[in-house]
C-alpha cells in the first residue's frame, strides 16, 4: 500500500504533523509487526480493516 503526502514547503506546522504521523506509523510497525496499522488504531472501522496486497 503506497501512501502519498503532499506538503507545502512553506508550511512548517504541516511538515511537523507529517513527520509525527510517519513516526507514529513507524513505531506501530516496529512494535506490532504482524498487525495492520489501521486495525490497531481504528478498531471500530470495517472499511479500513481490509488488508491490501497490492505492490504499488
């Protein structure tokens, strides 16, 4: 699953939020390597619990 983040080079707050999101996802992946990120963080969502095996 590919994630695309488009940043405004002049928006420092946006860049900090993006880095925080990447850090949170990275920490989640290292501590829960066998679980899906969205399943761990949004347990009540049925749409996001479907895993994707695409290679984009």
